[in-house]
């Protein structure tokens, strides 16, 4: 194999395993999405997460109010300025999430082999025998023998915080259940998940729409994570809603697959969505444990082949309370990278975890080590074969740029782009070197005022594996024939040198448009 990197198919020297990991400007090619919350909302902690490798900040609206999240976002903006690190914003909808409401917030102990009633009457107090829920149609959706799970973060392997129920009897709107394991539920809200059952609630709820049209529109969110996506129509409806909210027509929609319904409609969802989030928490309940890895591998492969980001959740749950992940978790992160995952989402680990910065850093280091043994040659051939012939003009240029970069052992690929599409196509072929995406702003008008595009496109590449954006001066057009492109190229090269990815005598592959022609050129730098 012609590669700088060791491959898993080759013997790995034990000495190389014992070598300490070297810190780099780009901690890993795989991106990290951090969920900001009570334990990770100060400027200091967010700055630490950005320096450790977080490139997307996720705001989970299944809890917390708009004011809380706005204060956190203002702290994020301050942290971005002080660290000089780009960071995108993802809004995660609550969706049709069923919840148990515990207004007293006192811990509730549930004993195995006893019974508990689930009731839609939220005025009642939560006890060991009665749990109020936020949905009136549960008794119509379930039948005797169905499985229901309740917990803050469902079934992590530590089964003292989540409970498994079996439907025993239906009594009007109440559902009587047999408790299968003893557990203590703490906090004010717990997720309720009914395994493999259709819940008759809209995917984009009225509360979600209110949050998107106020907080989302005010802050020009880069990504919308659509919880409980069940079919392609969910994506189309969400896109239609965003299109009426000014700048949000540029927001990318990531479908969150967390049920058998979403899995059954996966291909049509992938066609409509801008990216996919594999929500392994809820999926791990709907699917037998031995099937979860199969779905992950199949879904990531499909995303890779069409060049859409694949994002995996629930990787280092134990780091919510511990400074080190388990051996199984560390291996799981590495395997996700080897499967071709673009990004890892950290949920509870950063939201309410004790070590948010250390978690981002640890996951980044594991990703970087896994990337060293990623079989790029095999992946490249597989992708080219899937795309087939004849290739589109842009696809041909992108694959040629990657092939050239590998052959000449380039240290970086620099791509000039205005929409971001060319850079994403290059990243699709998973080059072993970073891709610096130089986003050239374009001037546009809505008949009332002139504005520049580019900021959205730059930030949205922060979730794509191997893609690192920089926003160019708008006075330099992306398709220039003149020397202006040379000055933008110099800025990009200086950026690469400052970050340590470009050194004297390195080779750099540049992909750009000159007039109507697309050009791939190789530059050898002087001392």
C-alpha cells in the first residue's frame, strides 16, 4: 500500500503504539459536537472545549428555556473571539419526545415486580406507584406485553437510573405496567420510550416551531437536528418551515434516526436530509443489542457514498462521571472513525458531565489515533466504484485532486469554493491530509439590501471530516482569472504555515476555478 500511514491490515509495531501522541493544530480530522448545558456554559469551559477540538456547539431544546440557551450562546460567541476558533451552532429539537413529569423533583424509587400507573394527568404528583406523562394517546398506542423504557439517559449499562416496564393492563387513558428492574429516577424530567410503536405526534412540534422561529432565526443557526425523524416528509416539512424564516433557508437539516420507523425509511430520509445523526441511545432500545453495530456500519457507509455527513452519538457515557472512558468506549470511538463517521456528538458527557473539556480532548485523541490506520486507499477505490462512470465534472475534479495529493504526498489540499460543494466533494474521498476550504463570499440582494454569502457555508463544513474552513476577503472572486486568486492562495498558505500543517519544501494541491475551467495544480513550496 502506498501510504504514509500504517494500515490495520498490516502488522503494527508495538513500539509505535507506545509512542506518545503528538499534539497538532487540528486535533483530529473527525469533528466533535459538544452539547452545551449546566456544566459547560461558562466562557472558560467553552473556551477549553474549543481549544480541545469542539467545532460544533449543540443546544438541546428538549430541556431548558430560550433565555438559558441564549445566555450560553452569548458565552460561546465570547469564547470564539478569545480563542479565535470557528464554531457552528446546532439546534436540537425536542420532537415528539414522551416524558415523565416529576414536579417535586424528589427521587422516585421503583421496585422490581411491582406495578406502576402511567397517567396523562399532569396535575397528579409523581410517586413510586404513579407517573404523570406528557401524552394523552399512550393507552391507544400500546397493548398488553409491549415494552416501555423510562430514564434520564436510557440504558447506558448502569441500570440503576433507568427502568424497563412491561404493559400489563389498559385502564381508560391510564397504562398499568409491571416493573422489570429496580431503579431510582432522579430529576424533573425523564424520557419515556415505547419500543417499536408509532406515536401520533408531529415530528416538528408547535414548541419546536416557536423555538426555531425565535431563538433559531435570531441566531442564524447553522444546523437543525430534527429529533425522531420518521420519513422523508418530515424533512420536507421542516425545510418548508425554515424557508419562510429569512436566513434560515440556508440552515442544513440533519435527520436524527432514533426509531425503527426512521430505520425503515432510511434511504428516502438520506436523499432529503443534509446529514444523518445516528441516535444510538433510543435506537439501542428499538433494536436488539446485537443489531446496533450492523445498522451503524450500513448507515455510515450509505452516508459516505453520497457524501453526506454521518454523526454518531452516545460514545463515552461513563465520562459523564469519570475522567477516563471504559476500554469498550475507547474502542467504540475508534471503530466509529474506522467505519467512516464524520463527527461524534457528546451529549450528557459535556451537558451535565463533570469533565467536559477532558472528554472533548480524550475523544479527539482517540479519533486522531484511529485516523492514522484508516485504510484510505481501500476507501478511495470503493467510493470511485460506487460513483461509477461517467462521473460528473465536479466529482471528477474532486477525486482527481485527492488522487494527486496522495500520489505526491501533499501536506494539505486547498480548495477555493463559494457554495462549499467542491470542498465537501473532496472531503468525501477521505484524503489522509487536511482540506482547507477557502470560502469566497458572493454578493446577493433581496431587492432591499445587498449582503455577502459565505459565513454559513464556512461554518457548515465544521461537521465534515477533514474539512477546515477559512473565509476569504469578498473582494477576491472565486472564479477570477487575474492575480487576485494568487493573493488569496498566499493567505491560505500562510494560514496553513501558522497552524503547522504546511512546512518548507512541502507539496500542496490546489483546486480552483479559472473562468469556465476547473484546475487542479500541485505547488512545491520553497524553504
